[in-house]
């Protein structure tokens, strides 16, 4: 015979409502277990969403900071544009001076005129006078020939055309030989030659035309060296004597005595103008109708 074990559902339900302390303790333990499970589940769910929320907050805060940083630049640019616009308006309004009272501008204009007059008077008194001198190459060569004739008073048969022919012959020979592309004898170079001859040639020591020609061509050679376009020039057209040592000795003496003036005439326009005027005055009181113009 078998044994049958039956459990009624009513007895199971009644166990929760028993008066015994064991049933209440069991109920409280069950409820606390449920609450703990719910708390764990809620914590687990929040832990999944906390990183995403914090990341969104960080992104939003960085956007706010960047917007705050960009706003001052935009405001500054707007302020600059506004100021520029206002300045343009002011300049346009100041351009039309007819809208202002003429009486208020009268004292200012008189003050400005008086100050301009004072400045002009001071500058006019302090600045040197401007001298304008014009002359052609032929005219300056004539003046140089007359100067040499007066300086070399011991040469009774010297003509003003002789120094001109000596200078022209050297210039022409260098052109024909291909040492230069254009003529060297120009007004500026004639003034340079005159600067050297005026201080180098001594009328008391020049006894013959040969001596004068040798000294004049030495001055011309140094003028080519200082003012010419080429690096070097042949020595033969400038020699009138067999010995070259005498020629080089004269060159060294002229360089020692005239180096400062040769540099000054190239650097100081006023000094060049003064020498130019002195050369032109050398022939101002003479008749050049007999001078050969080549």
C-alpha cells in the first residue's frame, strides 16, 4: 500500500498570517530581501547611465565656455567696425567746412598763416641759395683753355685751342680703339679736369707747352680713372714722354694732394655746382670766336 502526501494551498497562505513570531520574522526577511534586490537593480541601472550623463554635461559645459570665449572677440570686432563707421562719418562731415561758422574759423586761419610765414622766413634765411648753372661741353672746354692760357703766362704762343685739341685727341683715340663706347669729354668730366688743373698746374713752373701737355694729360688720366665707365684704360694715349716713371710720379703727387676734393666733388652736389660756376666764370669776359669747336 502506498503513502500519499498532500499539501493544501490554504495551509501555505495561512503560514504568512500565523500569530507566531516565526512567521513575522520570515515576512520581514522576505520584504527586506525584495527591497535589497530592487536597490541593487536600481544601482546597477544608474551605474550604466551615469557615464553618459556626465559626458553630456562635460560637452555642454565646454560648449558654453567656447561660446563665452568667442563672444568677446565678436563683440570686439563689432566695436571696431562701429568705431570705423563713426570715424568715416566724422571725416566726411569735416570735409564740408561750409557748414561751420566762418567767424569761429577766422582766428585759427590767421594763426596758421602767421606760423607758416615764420617758418618760411626762417627756412629762407637759413637754407643756402640755389644756383642753376648751364653750359655745353664746347663752352666749358673754351673756358678751360682760357684758364690755362692765363695760368701759364710764360707760354707766349699758347692758344686756348691747344689744350682742347689735346683732350679731344685722347678721347677720340680711345673711341676708335674700342676702349669706350661713348665720349668721355662731357660737362661733368670737364669740370673734374678743371678741379685738378686749378690746384696742380703752377704757372711759374710750366716753362714749355710740352710740360703743360704732360701735366694736363696726367690730370685727364686720373679723371678717366675716377669718372670713367671702364675698369682700366691704356696708358699710351696719355703719355708724351718716353719715361713712364715721371708719369706715375705725377699721378701719385696729384692723388696725395687732391684725393679729398675728388671724393667731395662726387659726394657733394653744392661743391660740384660751385666748381662748375667757377669754370664758367673763367671765360665770361673773353671772346671765343677764334676757338675751334670739335
